[in-house]
C-alpha cells in the first residue's frame, strides 16, 4: 500500500474546452527528474496522469516507463490524443485509460470540446480495447449535461467501458458547474 499520486506533466493541450481549469498563460511542465524525485521520496502505489494532455510533454513516454518500472500502477486521463501517440507496449503497460465525455453524441461533444474531438476519443478507446487495456468514460456533471448522463452511461456500456461521474471539479467557471 502506498500513496496515490496525481500528476499533470504539462498544462498544454490540443483542445480548449470551456470547463477546463488548466492555466493558459504559459507552458508549465514537470520534468522526468521531478517525477523521479517524488518516487524516490515517497512510497507510491499508484499514479494517474491527468490534466492537460500528457502526450504533448516531450518526456511523457520516459515518465510512464519510469513509473511502470517502479511497479507503480499507472493510469492515464486523456481526450484521446495521448493514446494515439503512444507505442503499443507502453499503452499496454497502463492499468487503465480514462476518457472524458461531456455529451453522448458527436454533435454535442464536438460543439463543446471542438471539431473532431468525438472521433479522436472513439478511435483511441477502440485502440485500447484492441490492446486489452481497461477503459473508463468519465463525465464532469454540469448544469448543461446532467440530464444527458444516463445516455453517456449507456454509451460506456456499449463500448465496454466503466463509467464515472465527477460531481465536483475545481474551476473558475461556476456557471457550468454544479448550478443544478
Ligand atoms: S481536453 Fe482536458 S485538459 Fe484539454 S482543454 Fe479539455 S478539459 Fe482541459
């Protein structure tokens, strides 16, 4: 049993979603050396790579290799981009990949996250399924989508994914969140 580590290697992202809380006034990164130092300082049992899109970090693959090499159960949260830039063996080494969906249809999802975001996530989910990697769909519950959550749960079931709802997520845009 060890600590669960949440890592955001970079605030960079290929999308710019309305509800995102990442800073956009510069590029901020953790280095492989930073991650090594954390692993050397604390007993880490599991790690999740989350916000922004980790595959944009130049040392992303090396960071995953390091975590997995330390027997740390490592998961990724992604919009699909990072999955598509990972080699098969590295992707297979992840314990789980989580995909963010706010709406259950391509039209709604692309309107919220940007054109092509639905296809990107779907193709990446399919790649994980083909490689036998466990997948989860996560949704942030907002006043704009809370009535659509049953349809997203159905989508997850159809795609062989787990389903998780984040009822609270820190953000500066309260008009989208929890104002039910
Ligand atoms: S995909 Fe995630 S990290 Fe990227 S802008 Fe959207 S919410 Fe933010």
